[in-house]
C-alpha cells in the first residue's frame, strides 16, 4: 500500500474500530470486549499497511500474573506493533492529549489506558496511583519510560514515573525492545511506510525494595536490559 493510502487507511480504520469498541462494550455491558477489538485493530492495521512484525521471546512470558511492560519509544506505530507481537492488547500509560480525540479517547479509556500530564506533578502522581491500582487489580499496563519518542532511535534517559508505578503495584517489570518503527512512521512524519519491525522480550525484573535507592537500581537495570534488546 502506498504511504499516503496507508496513512488515510490508518486514520479511517482507527476511528471505525474505536466506534466499534464503544458500541460493542455498551451493548454487552462490559469493557472486556474492548481488548478483543483493540487487538483486532492492531493486527489488521499492521497487516494492511505492510508492517511485518517479528516477535522474539514472547513464548516465555508468564501471563498468569499482572506486570508492567516497559518499552523504548520510537514511533506512534509502537502501540499496534507491541500488541501484534505480544498477541494481545493492553492498557497504556500515555499522554493526556490522546484522550481528547473523539471516539479514540473513549475507546482508550475503556481499554484501561491511563492519561498522564508530566507537566503537572500533582496530577501525574494521581495517574501513577491509578495505574498501580489497575495493575494490582490484575491488569497489565505498558509504559514508555523515556516519556517521549526518540528523535534518532537511540535510547533516551528514563523518567522516574514508571518505576514509582512498579513499586506501588508490587509487580515485575518486563523489558521490551522495539526496532524498525521509526522507519515505518518517523517521529515527525505523517506517512506510513511498509517495513519490518522487531519486538524483543527480555526477562522480568523485580524491584528489590520500596525506597528511592531501589527505584534507581531498577531504572538502571531496565535501561541496560532494553538497551541490550535494541542493540
């Protein structure tokens, strides 16, 4: 599919599937069905746009307990590629602006995504607490510790919020490394290109304490783990 057509399809299909998620969840009286719709959206979007997602290490993941997935962030294409690679959908800790998009924002909320405004410390802490409560309740949430998309594909310093979340939720953190999405959809680009994306899964890492030092150790270990996964 040509890049311009792929972009137009992505926008139209995302809106259509967002509306489907809202309607179906209302009819069935549960938000659980939104997870199936979100995975269908991600898988079909990648396939139709010629994005070939290759998963490495997913078969060793223990889905019997909740966890926080942490990935590097190259592109808006990271979200559907992670879902496609992992074979399921997740809620994300993501910027509040996306929740303002009609239908899409509502669907994100029903999927279990949590908005965060990193410019407001008070509301950011409340978002971290909300996400931790969801994880303690059995949800799995994806975070991008860099906080924003990388300009050059290189791993940026990690912000602290994701590690406060793990400490509050008391669950393992699973490192993910994603490569190739910056070529599919660049940080400042609008057109979606065909290409190969690799999502690699590392071993889960536990936080070894409740204090700031333990949080810093976890941040260092996760930075090293994700860095190794993306090479």
